[in-house]
């Protein structure tokens, strides 16, 4: 999905952000995103929007998401595509018309995917929270197969494979990236704890 969008000749992250940041502040707040997505003809679940803000705004300062933080959510991991996407000329008008109908459709779908994923992750966190015998430390120890204090996509793959779950393509890498909150390439216990902790009130 991210790659499809990167292939759209008129797509670039500057304009994609500017559509949401109508005032050109350089960051977006919750209401900017709600309104921007509404303009894109997508009515998001406010809880999912809030989760996204928390993830990309940093779990400590939840009020705003800067352009660079927004890019982290949208940049395909693959360097070739991200260069492709960033190099293009941007118009920075904030109007939807900077993109073609097809591009807008893909942009809207990508937002839907991203926000739905946030909702699914939170559902899983809340399930863990409700499990009486769940322990973050114990779970982490199970994932850190070689006991070096962090787990890698390889360890994640092996852990899941032993339980009959096969991840396709770069699934293990994407999953590990999600846990790696401080983006140092390793998932340690504090990254893991932060990702597993519920981010909205437990339902
Ligand atoms: Ca390890
Ligand atoms: Ca880390």
C-alpha cells in the first residue's frame, strides 16, 4: 500500500502533510487530523486517531505530531521508494487538488490501514492487560531467545514459528519496528513494556 502510493507520480509527503496542517504550523494536533481526514472523505474513529497521535507524537507529549514524526508513519522502509517519494516537487498549498483522484484514494486507504492497525494493536494490549497471569517480563524473556537483553526480527520469527504462526515477507521486521519505540534497531524490555501498555482506558 505504501509502495503503491510512492509510485503515484504526484504523491509527496510534504503535500500530504500540508493537507492536514492547513495553517502551515509544521505540526498537527488531534483536531487538524480529524478535520483533514474528514476532508479526505474518511471519518476516522477518534480513539484510533488518538492512538496514532500518541505513537508518533511520542508517548510522552501527545498533543502534536511534527512533520518528521508524520514521515515516520508514512515512509516506506525501503530506501529506494522513500527517496522517490521525497524528491518530488511539492506545491504546499494545502489543497486536496494537488493530488489526482487516484492518489487521494490511495492516501485515504493508507490512512484507513494505519489507523485500523492502531486499533488492533490497542485491542491486543487491552487483552494482555485483562489476562491475570500476563507478565511483560515473562513474555519478553520468551521472545529474547538468546537472552542478550533484546529481541530481533529473527527471534520473533522463530518464536512465532514454534507456535505455528508464519509471518510473510518482511512481516517480522515490520512487527519488530513497531516495538522499537526509540528506533535504535533493537527491542529491549523498556521498548517492549511501552508498546504493550494500554494507551487508552481499559474497556
Ligand atoms: Ca535476543
Ligand atoms: Ca529500541
